[in-house]
């Protein structure tokens, strides 16, 4: 309850911040639509030259684009702006005030900034996923759909956990402003199924910076490529990574000595 | 004059060297998207032999060449100029007896590109080892023909890029305009896919726009895929667009600076 009240307070605050620049919101949404057009054109070009991309059909690729955009929205609406705020607050010492609040610091660091107009992107992404699944047709079963939904969430949790660990490293290595660049750079690999990538790249985006776990893997569940055990394994990894991340965060906060104090 | 350029170069080089880790990240960042598209097209080409006449090796050589060409030609002046116009620090540059854009911005971007090149070279070697391209089609003649094409492309990209950035004199939302301009480049330059795979309507438009001179034309010149007629056509197009870009830039710059001083920033 308290968490929800806090979330809605933070939401209102960020909404007020955003409403000061209403024209920007319109421009951002228009540009966003334009890039979506480009992405669909990309898929169109691919499928005007072939019928399947490494065994994936056009509907599955559109659904994958939807999932990718969900992950991307999560990053752009919460993770990147909060990273910028966090890095600045470590540098100038204002993180002390965040830590002094009687609320879980990991929660505050995650949700204090929200890019409101990105909510629009959630709608677009959902439409893409639904349309994509529709185009795929009869092959989708109810258990596969459930597996897809659960794995999308747990994949995002895994990426989130990686982010927590990366920014927590700042507590040990103070000069670490590049903490999320690797995540940002590799995010684009989520647009296409990782199964078409060369082995070295697939290993990187599966184990090192697990973008594929949040994008390709849920779609594989939807296609029925994964066994029940594999689905459970990925869900377990999601839960475990969250536990590890919150441990690392707590240890980091204990280690932190403040920049100005 | 040369002395001025030399001094600016030394200062800029030293400044960029300070942030070499960031530069390395920036270079790696630029690699991801081409490598993803390369992987996609190799998969398709391998599964059906070729795509529209393009083999897997054609895609490998195309995208690997693009990584280098892109590094030389892509305009990055917005990162140097847009803020200066918006926060008014351009004022002090305007007081100097040299052109702020044609010296400072030009040298700053060139220095960044040169240093990025140092970062790109080893990574590019690794990609060559991983993808094993066959650059057998490249000849000394095609290489020599590519040099002027790259220089012309870089000049046009720079002049048009700073012209777009100069719209910051009139609007505070110049970043949205630059985003739009970049989207046009992605669509019409052949950065996405080799232009011959684009829908026919886009190909027709692209033939007259300057953007293909930024990627497709120099890449295909180097890889020896163009007929003498096409080569000649590209050079003529480059000359026309260079003149146009120079004209556009001088007009926008003059009008902008006049407006800038009128505001009194």
C-alpha cells in the first residue's frame, strides 16, 4: 500500500515536470512513430527477400519487435534517466539524502525519475505483440502464451538486476560514469532473434549482457521452442538474479562513504 | 592560417585524448547496429544462396567497409555546435578573427574522428577475423577512385549537417530536427541495407538525394560494383551537392548570426 502511494506520488511529480514541456511530448511521440515506421520497413525489406529468417516468420518478428520495444521503453522511461540522476548524485553527494529517507533505497533509485510520454510506447508495443501473435496464427497454445508472459517479466527482471549491480559498482569504483554504456550499446541486438547471430555475439547477449533473455527467449517460449524445464530454469535465474542484485546493492550502500559528507 | 589550424588541432586532440574511454565506448556503440544487420543478411543469404544477387560475402564486405566509411563521413558537428548556439558561448567564438564553424567545429570533429579511428582499427581487425571477408574485388584503381568520393561525401555531410544544426538559431528544439535529418540519412544512404534491396520508390528518390554519397556510393566504388557511367554520375552529383551545400550553409549561417546578435546572447 505504502509502496503504491509512493509510486503514485512520484508519478504525479514526474507528470508535472513533463507537462511543463508539452510541445516536446508531441515531438517525441511523432519521432517515436517515425522510428517505428523505419523498423517495420526493415522487417518488410527482409521479408520481401525471404520467407523466413533463420526459421522465424514475419509475425514472430513483429511480436519480437513488440517485446523489444517493451524492454526499450522500460529502459528509456526508467533506467536511463535514473542512471543519470544516480551518477550525478554520487558525484555531488546528494545520494546521502536518498539514503536517509525511510524508504528502501533501491526502490527510490529506480523510480525517482519517469519519462511519462513513454507510456504511449507501451501501447504501441502491446499492439505489435498482439498483431504479431495473430499473424503467427494457430500455432500459439495457451501454455506457450503463459510461458511467454512470465519469461518477458523475468527477462526484464534479469536486465534490471544487471543494472542494479552495474550502478552499485559505483560505490566501490567512484569514477565509473560509463557504468551502463555496455548495456545501452548492446540493447539494439534485441530487435532480431539472437539465434541468427554468430556464436560469439549470441554468447555475449545471452550470458554476459543478457538482452536476449528478455527478448528472444520469451518469443522462443511462444513458438514452443522451449521445454517446460527450460522455462522453469529461466524463471529461476530471474528470481536468483534479483536476490543477488539486492544483496550487492545493500553491500554497496554499506560500503558507500559519501562524496561530501 | 595553417598555424591556427595546427594549434586548434593540438588542443582538440589533447581534449579528446582525456576522454579516450568514452571514445572507445562510442566506437563500440556504433558497431552494434551494422553487425546485427550483417548477421541478419548473412543468415538469409546463406539459407537461399543469395539475396537479389547479393552473396553472403557481398554483405560482409559491404557492412565492414561501411564501418570505416561511416567513421570518416558521418557528421558529428551537432555535439559541438548546437549547445554553443543554445547557451550563447558561441559569442566568444564569433569575436575571433576566424570562422567558428569552418575552423573550430571542423577541427574538433576531425580530431574526434581521427582518434576514433585509432580505437576502431583493432576492433575492425577482430571483426575481419570473425567474418572473414573476401575483398578480392578491390583494386588499386577502385581504391584511388574512392578517396575523392569519401572526401566529397564528408564535405557535403559536414556542410549539410552544420546547416541543420544552425537551425538552433531559430528554435530550441533543434535536437528533434536533427533526429529527423538523421532518420533521412538512415533511410536514403544505404546504411540500413545496400540500396538495391530498398523498395523501388525509395531507390528512385535516393538517386537524387545527397545521402547515398555518405555511404552507398563510396562503398560501392571501393568494392568495384559501379559502372564507369555510375561513377561519373556520382561525381557529378557530388559536385552539384557540394555547391548546393556550400550555398545553403553560407545563407543559413549569415542569417543565423545576424539573428543571434540581435537577441544579444
